[in-house]
C-alpha cells in the first residue's frame, strides 16, 4: 500500500473494522508512512562535491584506526591524525571546487549516518592545521585552510540533522581558529578571507533543505515503530531508549488484540510527527524574532506515544539554533575582516554598514542588520542573540549570551 493521508486512512480503517459476521474479523490495514531508499554509492567522476567528500571520509575510515574514536588528542596523536587525513584533505580541496548536492538517504532510527567518523576526523585535522599555520604567522596557509573548512562544513549542512550538526562544528572550529588573528593579517589576506568565506556562505544549503531531510528521518521513525509492532519485536527501541521506553512498549503490546486502538495510536503518532515537521519548516522560513512558539501537544493521557515522540521527533530543533549561531558568527567573520581591511586601507572604519551586502550584514536572529558602532579607532559589531535584546555588546566567555559576537575577536 502506498502513502495514505491520515483522514483517508482512518476512514478506511474504520470501514475495515466494521466488517465482522460470517466472514469474521478483518484487520485494519497498516499504512506506509515512509519507504526505505537504496544506499547511495559515491562515484569519483560524478562532478558532485558530495561524492568527493564521501570518498575522502571512506579513505580516512579505512586507515584511521583508533584516531577515529578518540575524544582528546595528545600532540603526537594529533600529528598521526593529520598524517592520516592529509590525503583526504587534498581530496576535499579538489571536490570543494565543484557544486555540492548532498545525496541524503533517510535512515530508520538508531542507524548511524554514513561518513561521520571520517568527516569528524578530517574537520579536526583542518582545525589543527589552521591553528599551526596561524601560530607560525603563515596566514596565507591558514586562510586557505579556513576557507576550505568553512566551505566543506557548510556543504555538509545539506544533509539531515546529524550531518548538519557536524558541518556546523567544522565551520565553527575553523572560524574560532582564525578569529584571533584578523588584526595581524595584511589587507590582501583579509580581503581574500572575506571573499572566500562569503562565497562559502553563498553556496550553503538553506535551513529548509536540512529540515526537510530530517522530516524524512522522522517519518522513517513512525514507520520503524509500526514495523516493530507488527513483528512484536521492540528490542531495538528498548536497547536504544533505555528503561523509560519500557512502559511505552508495554502499552503498545497491549494493543495487539485491539485494532481500533492500534489504528488510533499510529494515526495520532503520525499526526504529531507531521505537526512537528510543519513547525520546523515554518521556523526555517523566518528569523528567530518572527518564529512561532513550539507546538503544543495534547495531554499525556491522549499521547501514549509521548516517550517515543520525545526521542524520535525533536532532532530538528537544535539544528535551528545551531544554524542561527553559525550563520551569525560566520557573517560576523566576513564583516570583521572587511572592517579591519577598511581600517588598514582607508585608515578608518566605516561609519555604518550601508556599504555591505544585505545577505552578509543581516542578523539571522532579527532579520535586521547587525548592531554596529564606530568611534574613531574603535568599532563594535554584534548580534542580539537568542534573547533578541540589545545588551550593548555584553557577552560571556562563550561569546554567545546575552549578545553574540565573533569568538575571540581582537579589534584594532
């Protein structure tokens, strides 16, 4: 059976449930909420940057050994990891010159996303190489690597939530490694950095693409739970969700002889999934200041699937926050580089941001330009951050709250 709209499915199921008598009970159908897709096989000559990224990850995963699972690295371990990743970094550099179409394949819950270990180690190696180059005052090398890491990381945000989360981390780590060195860079270097990062931002997939992909994963979760019910095999859910899933599983097992409740259960579960998806996509279309509040759910008695929904439906929410933060600070990196460039060439900072492109000077939290003040040989530029309030540039040691600024930016 193909995909059925909820209303059609419920009506059809009710009719099936009414068929009793001499023919006996006719079980209500099981709808198809999501259909598995074949795995994608990357090709070296595809003309798609994604394939190059995937092949680079596979090469690192084949040779990385223990480096792939380390949480922290001693200096010698860093050197070993960089040696493993250097050929892959060259692959990524070549691939990044091509357009990137992320070949996303929806996954059932608890299934690892492909290429994550390889991409994570490559991202770390890029960060370490940026830091080493900057500390050696080889800013040309640091800038080239920083632009590459930013492009690579932002390209990865075209996947699902797991891919996007890693992509933001790679871009953020590269930016943090570069930010303290902006005042020491020459004018031509600042210009190159700003242009390269701006181009990486221009090709970044929109948040809606990421969330649409994650919506497919959410629907796969609905399908997976229904499949587990049909087979009466909840082992995977219990192993991955822990003791708190036990009560939810027991409730489901109690429905095995009650078609009416089973139909209502999965219809309600799928309806909640679609409500979450609609809210996520509505958020993607608006800056933080104009987004709707999180959707309200019925009481727990009307939501026996609550435990499953909590674990399986909320993966898109942190991606919205990560996108806002990374987008804001990556734009601030470009603006800071341009402002310092102006000071080095015109001997003064601009009086306002009117000369900068709208897509670079816009704060994703407000949809309005970043807050900027210039006072002689000083300037200040920042985002209002998640509280949507101008706190005069005040921020904490994470440079995130109450106002959000470029990390460790040294202006002068």
